[in-house]
């Protein structure tokens, strides 16, 4: 299944359109996006559809037109075709993960002055994870889900040497039991993209909603196979991917359930083989209904995005 095209940013195979930018606040100077002040050629890689969607929206928010691919092999192929200033690499990807890709980029570009800057995208905020990424040749790390503030601070720091004035606020832990979390956080993207008009935020939610559905349909069979085999490692891989999908869209309750199960699977202590699939299916169905109800109540100009997305799927 193809990714849903993004109208705000040009990607391979998509029609070119002006990038999305936040409007200026009243009484302030005209908004000048980071991309105009600091032009960069950006390449990003993530195997999860909704994460690629977020990367497109995030870079477009700052006035960039990023090329987004699915794994490290495609990153290397893209770099062989043309130069790049910044590479965003998800750490966990099939075929070639972010760490392997970073090592290969270092090999291909031994001169640091000729090498693109590399930033690891990771769901793990532990210092040991950062050390591993830096040892592979990364220049910095950003914890997922990526906020615009964290992205901007990282880019400015890497390309101007100016340190970040304020780091991104820590995100609420998704390891809390689901009963303590809201089903869907509709303010999630509004907080992530401050200044966007409501209709544009709803349009982004619509695209990301379709991306979550596509990701779930892809990942779910792998999770069920892991459950059928009582395979803790494979289960952890599937849960990690699902947790990232749901937390990116603000589906906090199912993201929290995935996170709790993921923690146990990584410790080889997961035992809920007979109950987890039903729990996740129920939470997924409830979250989907809640999201679709929210989108159905959106302005007409935003809901038209759904028809476009369906046409292009």
C-alpha cells in the first residue's frame, strides 16, 4: 500500500506544493521559517508509515522539502545519487537499521567535512542509547515522538553551533497502565504544531489516521505470529512499532498498553499470550471510532482530505 501523499511537501512521486508553515502571531514580524533562514537538503528514514508521515509534516512545518524513505539501504542509495546536508535515521528499521546506516555513511564519507550530519531518532531516552548512536557516527539524537521544538533546537545546534536555549519538555510516560490514560488526546497535534489553524491540524490528523490504519494492518499479522509461537523477541518488535504509531497520533491508552507489554517482552517476562490480542483489538476499535467521530465533526474543507486520501490509497 502506498503512503498517503502529502500536499504541503514535495516527496518522490508527489506533486510539488508549498510547504506548510505556522502563521505569524498578531503584532509580530512576518514569520520566516527555519528552512528560509537555514536551507538544508534533508533525507529521513523510518519503516513505520505514520512516522514517515510525521517526518514529512514536521520538516514541512519548518519550510523544508524532505525526501523520506523506509530503511537504511534506501538512505545509502539516495546518498549515492546526490548530496544531502542532514540525515534523520530511525534506530530500529528492517533491512538496514539506523546504526548500520550511520556506520556505512561514515565509511562512504570518511571526511567529516564532506559527510552529512546524522541524527538518530529513537524511542529510548536512556544515556546508553545515546552513547550507542554516537559511537556509530551519529551527530545527535532526538527522542520520539519528535516535537518541532526538539527538531529545531537540534538543527540549529548542529548547523550554527548555537546551543539550545531550552530543551523539549519531557513527554508523559506511556508505560502507565491504560486505565489511567485518556483514550485519544485530540490536543496532541495542536501542542506539537503550535500556530496551525484548526482546519490544517485536522487535515494532518486525517492523513495520520489513515497511516495508523495502514500500519496496524501491516504489523498486526506479525504480532499474531509472535503470539502463536510465544516469541518474546518478535513480540517486542511488533509492540515497539505499534506503540510508536499510536503515541504519535495521541492514542494514549492503546499506546500505554503496548508499552507495558513491551517492557515485559523485552525482559523475557511476558505471559499474557491469550489475552493481549483481544485487549489491543478492543482498544484499537474504540480509538478508531473516537478518532473518526472527531474527524467527522471537522470543517468541510478539512474532511475533503479524507476523500483525497482514499482516492490515492
